């Protein structure tokens, strides 16, 4: 964006990325930018202020008050919220822009106030519409990228089935999955009732069914994914500020940022 201005942020803390150990510091106002230029202004903290933690890839290093005043205060890109989507955006931006990326989280990292901190989410290539099925391989590639960089695998592949009784309306939905995967060149297998029982004995249909099996279906650990994204983003130079709610976004008088 080509706007410039100020974002007021109160009660900013830094957090150890994987331990939620928060060190309190004095409230300060941050003027930030989403775009090519950015300014952040911090009033001088008193000498009695506690040290804060400088984010790094895996650990946090305490900063003195003088070091705090020298922290980078201009950023090209700002990500608001460091949950599932925000932490991923932070990582991919940091790969390209390094230290010019700032992440702001209104709560502590890995909080439970949103929908990004569960232990599993389904990941699959099978979708009922072609436009979604064509997108799914890129999701796998994104997870494989951070697994290769971090050495930690957020995805567990289990295989998955879509099942419907042959004489019920839901059969058409299963057929829609098959059409979408055919058009997107996604491999899958068809199973009848006997094949389903033999391969997956937890399913015991008493009538005729139609089933599709796709071997790459699995689960993603979103909490692990968030931690990997944040840690890797910091390793590329991104700054992450926690306990920093954004209370307003206003363009500055130059009209070049926010």
C-alpha cells in the first residue's frame, strides 16, 4: 500500500517464541507502515524499566534500555495477528524482505483466543469443486517447505475416505469429489462396501456404499505450524511484538503510509 501514517499500540511485550515467558515493559506508541516506508516512535524508557527480549530464531536475548532505543523502527511490511494465517504470512514475507517485516500480536504468542491453536486440522487434496482441488497441492508444498527448513514435520499423512450410501443424495457429493479430482489430475481410488470393510475395518456399512480413497489426506498440527512459522520468520530477521493490540490505523499527513 502507498499510504503512510501511524498505528497506536499499547502495552507491548516481547515473548520467548516457544515458551510464553513474557517480560513486561512500559507502554509505548508504535507508528508503523504497511508499504514502502514506516516509522515507529518509542518514548525513552526509564532506567528502572525491566529488560525486554529481542526475538531470534529459537531463543530471546535480553536487551538493555539503550539497545531498545536503537531497535529498528521502520518496516516495509506489517502483519496484524500472528495466528495460523498471520504467522505464515510473516514467514513468507520475511523470506523475501528479512528485517523489513514486523508482526504484531494483540495477545501472547500461541494464545487460545482464536482458532489457530488446536492440535489437528484436516489437510487433503480431495475437494468437491475443481477450483479448490487445484489449489490443494500448493498447501502441501508450503508445509513441506517449512518442514525442510526447520526439520520439524507439521503434517501427518493418514489417507482419507469420502463415503456415501449408493441410494442416498449424498452420493452425488462423493461423485463431485471424483469429478473435481479427475479434472485436477489428483489420483484416488474407488472402494465398494467389501473393499472398504477389508481395508478399513472400523467402517462396517450394512448397505451398498460408494467410497473414494486419497492417500495424501492427513492432519496438520496448527500449534506446531505457528511455532515453526514464527521461529523461521525471526531467523530471517522479522520482528514480532506481542501483547500489542492495534487500536487505530490512520494515514499520516504525507499520505504515504499508515
